[in-house]
C-alpha cells in the first residue's frame, strides 16, 4: 500500500477510514452499521440493508436506481450482513471506476458517495413512515431463503451449528440473519423501526479504499451525518466464558457422502495483541498450514479425513477444528485430533 490506513471521527459514533493505493482502478466505499447481536432484533436488523439497496427517495425504484448506476459507468451497489463476535454488521457498499477513467471528467467518487449517502440516510418510505410492502415482502423472502439455503454448504453450516451449541446463551451463538421464524414475522413497520434504531444507535464505520481522493467522501458523509440525531451504543469487546464448564455434543444425521466433524475449543480471553498473535501462530502450526500437525498426521499419515483444519477467531477466543470424515472414522479422528 502506498498509504497507511487513516481514521477520523466525523460525527458522534461515526468514523471515516481510508487507505489509498495507485495500483487500483476501482474505488470502494462502504458504510458499516455495527449493532449488538440480539435474538429479538437480529432478523429485523438483517433485512434493513437489503431493503435499502432497493432504492431511496431520489431513486425510488429498482429501475431508476439501476439506470443511475449505469450512468455512473456501471457502479455496483451491495447490501450485506455479517457478524464479528457478538456484533452484527450491516453493510452498504458501492464500487465505482476511478475519476481518471471518466470520459467527460465526471467526479464519479463524489457522485457515488452522494448516492450511497442517499441510500443509507434518505430511504424510500410510505405515508406512514414505514418501508413499502412490496420491497419488504421481496427482501423478507430473500432473507428466509438465505437462512434455509445455508444447509447446502455443509462445511460452513456445521461450523455455524457448532458455535451455536458451544456458545449457547451467549450473543455469539445468534445467527447473523436471525431465525427463520423471526424472519417470517418481519413487517414494513418492524423493519422501518429497526432502521430508525440503527441510524440512531449503531456504531458507524465508513471505509474508502482505492486510488481516488477520499476527502470528497469524507466531506459528503460529514455533512450528511451532521443532520442526524445520534445516541450511539458504546462498542466493546464481546464478553464470553474463558473456559468451558462442560462438553456439549450435537449430531445431525443427513444423507451425505462425507460427514463433517467440528470441534470448538475455548482458549480463554486474551488481554493483549501478544496473546492473540501467539494463538494465531499456534493455530497455524496445529492445523492452519500444509505442514501443520493435523494435516501431516491426521490427514496424510493416518488418512482419517478428507481435510482437517484449525482456525482461531480473535473476536471470540475460540479455536475451531473442522474436518471432513467418513462416519465410521469419526471417533478415531476425534481421538487423534485431541492427542
């Protein structure tokens, strides 16, 4: 990178970060709303970025919005939901061509920043101040389909289920999209209420990466957030149990050719970057590289699994070991991993 990451507060609980590198031809601008994970709010929060990406007051429908994106040399707009520890991250992002490639000298960075600010802060609402029924119905169904579809990716599904069982009654156990039954109950009003709460209380991280001028985006979002009344939640590290009080086990039977064996191990709560780095090195030596103990012994020497990997999550202090095994080899593989 030709420039180091920089970060600046632009409003109460709102931060703008940027990093520049001349090798990029595209710029990416992202607005992240960070909310505490809660079973009561997860689904309504999760549907918000998907509804917002459908349009705003200035560009009120999918057709006009996509026409605008085409005018901006094919800029792409996305809404995503992820989680980090016990926090839910609601993301809106736009990717645009750098200004130096614009045929008529347009300031694409400023135009795309204004569009993203419109999407995030000036949504399309009905006369009651709620989201429109059609948009809500479409994105509610998308959310429900996304929750149901996760079982199709057996490896990530097994890891997710392991965390839910292991961290029962802790925020990190909550699914990033919430539960299917909660998603079914989303209404235009409940989603709009969630949006208003997000705008008011979320920690907001705005990020710019690319070769363009980030100061334009910084000025635009500083101006737009200046009119927003905020009472942001204090962002803190997720508090989890440092050690397990008991070993939990869950088995789900499916018609598959390759079973998934996932183990979650608590490493204790690290108090420094030194501890976190030491655990990352341990995870790499244990099962994170082609020369790791798990790969060389459990997979190569003993042929007990198709793959066997370890990964450390600094946000939770959890070490995950996941492998693909024959059902008949489950117990033997487990014993060899834990030796």
